[in-house]
C-alpha cells in the first residue's frame, strides 16, 4: 500500500487514493484490512500521510502531503495521519475519524464498488 501511494503521489504527481481503492490494493496483495486498520496503519506509519477532499472525485483521499498544503504539522492529526478539518470537522480521537470514514465508505467496500 505504501509503495502504491508513493508511486501514485510522488512519481505520478497525484494526490492519493480513496479508502475503497486502498482496501482493494490490500485485498489484491492478499491482505484484507478494514477501514479502521487502514487508518491505524497510516497513523502508526513513519511517513506522514494526509487525508484531503478531492473536489474532482468528490471523495476523500489519502496520500502523501503535497507542497501546496504547506507545513503538514499545522493540520489536525492522529500520529502521522493528518487531515484537513475544514471539510471533515474536528475529531476528538481517531475512533471518531474511523467512524466518519466508515459512515462514508463502508457501503462501497461492501458493494465492491
């Protein structure tokens, strides 16, 4: 998953992947991770990851921070998983973030879309 994000974000200069897409990447590699495991994976990573809203897709994506967002440390975060609270709101703990993402994306994972 890290390698796919690196290639997509750094080499191809893209912003990131949606949660359902990250789920599929893991599933294709033989590792099934639910939304909470994906988010905890990034939060506990050594690399900094960023959740942002992609207006083109009208979806949240997880990727490596881009130069345009500035210093990632000014954003809210849980471990090394940063997010832009202007669109998502402020979460008191990572479990609230997990619930928010599950509410938005679990149906897509369940329907395999």
